[in-house]
C-alpha cells in the first residue's frame, strides 16, 4: 500500500511540514508497513520556499538584504534539487512578519529587498526562478524590487526612493540600466491571487487594510498604482490596470510581468510541477491532505484543489482532514474530494484547537485510517 500525505499549512497553528508529520504518525499507527510519502504543499504564499526546497532535495542560501523599511535583515532564498531553479519568497525580505504591528505602513514600505534576492540568484547563475508573492507588507507596485534590479524612477529629473507614497510623483521611468540578465531568465510567479492592479478589487483596496492602510491611505495608494500603471503602459506597452492577478503582493506581480517578462501562474500548479507530484500519484492508493479550513475558497484554486484535479485524472481518492469544514459547501467539495473530516467537533474552542493541532491531527488521522 502506498499513501501520499500532502497537506497545506494549518494557518496559525501548523506549518505544512508539521501537519504532514502529524498525519504520518497517525497513518503509521494503523498501517505500520505501508509506504508513506510526505509531500507537504503550499500555494505561493509563506512556506513555499521551505516546502519546495525540502521536497526536491534542494538547499537554502542566506544573504543580507533590506527589510520593508530599509533595515538590514538576513533572508533566505532556495535552490531546487534540479540544480537549475532558484526560489524566491517575497515574505523573506518584504514580509509583514518582519515588522512590528505599529510599523506596518504601506506608504513607507518597499519591495527593494525582494529585488536584492532576485539579483543574488542571478549572480549565482540561475536563469530559472519561481517567485512566491504571499505575505508582503508592501503596496509599492513592485517599484522597490525594480529599483534593486536597475530601474530608475524620477520626478522632474530627481531620483525617487520608491514606496507607496512616492508612486504619484513618477514622471519618468528609466529602464536603460535594468539588469540585462533578466532577458534570459524564465520567471514564474506562484500566486493564488487574481486581483487586478487597481480599482475596488485591486491591490490597495483588498489587501491594503491588512498591511496597515487606513481609508485615506487606500485611496492614495490606489491613485499611486493607477499612475504607475499609466506610466508603465507608456514605457513598456503593457496595460496592468485590470490585468487579472497583477495586484498580487501590492502590485509586485504587475511589475514582474511588465518589466521582467514574468509569467503569472497558479501557485499550487507551479508547486506540484516542481515537486513532480504526478510521479507519485500513479502508484498511490490514496492521498491524505488538509488545511486550516476547507470551504468554498478551496474550490477557487487553493492548494487542495490543485491536488484534487491531478488526483481525479489518475482516479486516486483524496481524503481531507482539516481544522474545519464549511458544512454549507460540503456537497460542492465532495465533487472533488472523497472524504471530508474536521478536527472541530464542536466541543473545543478555537484556541484549544489551534494549541493542540498536531496531537488532534495525528489522532484524527488514525481514526480515519481505521475506518478504511
């Protein structure tokens, strides 16, 4: 018997690899002699770097870069086991977890450090990159990362230091010093966000509040991104305004698309391909997966949905054990998933569930396995 264990993170309580370990222990209690393959997943957000490097036998490299407020911080990027692909996780250099709550301010925050990570990967000779955009503290339209890669943003001939507040000041964009190595680099953006660059569904309105923006800031940030989109269309011939997915990471996806020739792809699809997930499916008896909450958002392209689509092609059953299941969506979910199980039995508080998630997940997995 071969069982593939492939959970996403249980946000706030378990990283994907921790969830996989708990599930593994639960499976082994019931099937001690089964072949059990652990393949934790992510969909382009935080944790993408660790999951991809671990699952492909890759390595990590630590370098000094700027955090969102320009301070020096150590950040990691990864090299996959194929020896050809670098993995950049935006949260490492430009993430909100690098800031104290009172420091969150998208008017001041910059993506410069993420650009430095990309440059480090280029310096090491990598011409294939996967960039995960989740967890950013920024709303600078990716202008900071472009600065680090050689783009100069000017206002009446004066060089600007880019952040959310300086977007509206741009009246010239000089790309003559943009790192030429990007022309020969295949950049894949792993993201599960389909928001446009500007507007009510755009980067500023949807994600600005969680990055510290108040109502006035949101309007100013959206105005700034709209101005950047106008200037980018003049400079690069790429119209970002309503481009689906361009608003990811405060517009950084749009910057990478327009100036670096990046391709925006489903985060989980990029992950599963890099992990060679399909290779394990053909001989698997079933898959065990899970996440913090499985609901209608899962159906919109989250990690578990990517797994379910591949499994359906190979006719492999998929068992879900998540922190919670949205009951109103159960029938829709059962179109894709064979079984749905929840750690939330209605008797424990959210605090208890999160504090004891590993133990609860191990025990629940064991119970589910006994019923098979």
